[in-house]
C-alpha cells in the first residue's frame, strides 16, 4: 500500500486557511481535503477568479486537493427521493460541485449527505431505482470533468440508504461507470459493526477514498478507538489512495489537535 495523507478543512475556522496550509506542509501532509462550504458561503456561486485564486494558494504550498466532502451542507432542502423538481435541483447542484471540483483538479467527491437520501415514505427498492438514475447521470458529469463521484456508506445512526460497504459496492457495480466509485469511512464502518479486515480485503482495490474518523468526528487518538488494527488491515489491502483525517473543530487549540492527530494517524496507518 502506498498511501498519502490529507486533513479536512472542517478542523479549523474558515478564515484560518492559510495558517493551516502552512501547518500541513510542516507536518509533511500531501493534501488538504475540502468541505467547499467551509471555504465559501455558497460554493456554486463563486466566480472563476475566486476558484483560480484558491487553486493558486494551495499549489503555492505544494499541496493537492484529493477530495470534496460535506457536499450539501448549505442545502438541507435538497432531497433525492422526494418530488421530481427537488431531485432535479439536487442533481443540478451536485453537477455544479462536480464542475467546481474539476476546476480545482480535485479527484474525488464524497457523497454522504444523509438527510438528502433518507428512504422516508418510499420503498427501499424504489429509492434504489431513483438513486441509480441519479448516480448514472452524475457519473456521466464526473467523467466530463475527470473526477470520481463517490458514494459514502453511512451507518444506521445517520442513514437508512446505502449503509454498508457491501451496499456501496452493489450500487457502484450497478452504476457501472469508472467515474462513480466507493468511499469508506471509519466512523460509519464502526456504526455498522463491519469487519475491517474482511471489508478491505474484498473492496480495497476498488476503494477511491478513505476517511479516518472517530464517532462524533473527534480527533483520532483522542478517544478509546484504537486505529492501529484498522490501519494494519488497510495496509494489507490493495488500497492506494489518500488517508484523510476528518475531524471537526471545537476540541481545543486546532494546531495542537492537528499535530497530535497527524502523528497518531501516521503511527497507525503508515506502517511501511
């Protein structure tokens, strides 16, 4: 396994970006994962000049942007299993984010957004049929912009549609487009009670992105969750992408928290 390390920008305040870019470089990180709404109030409305400015800033620090996540954070009204008009609004919005990702040379978009995909009053089979159509359309758009749109399975505490790695694999298989892929997340896998060794052996080769996350998005290494066995299981798989730390702010001095989390994740996941 030859993986690289990134940290999501949800770990600090919006106006602290450049200070934390400097920190990531100091810590030897390879990239910064972006929640676009933690950069701009409404990401799909920014000008091309603003996008180019952000790209130049990050490149100045020799970092890449491996992924977007928290895609619908500013749009809780968007729901893919409701009215057709709302579903189309969601698709249009996600296509705009795909275009934005392409402009920034982002490789992956992580679609979690549990509120947008709850089964609610429809049957699971009907929701699956709808989602398949949506994801096929988004896969075509992702191909147009040379990115990969990924489904993020989420556990039962958050979501009731595409919960497990197997669920994610099935819908990726059914969409059947190399620009629609599978992302996995430690927190969600724990919520599902999944066997890390078995999942990584089965799906590691098709995995396109990976989040190191603790319940509550607490900093890795700050809770009772031991990531060392998870890291060992991942290192024995064929996964060859980014290991990205997803933790929220609010746990103290962000720079110290990030330093500690990066050191812990390196020890747990980078075993070569």
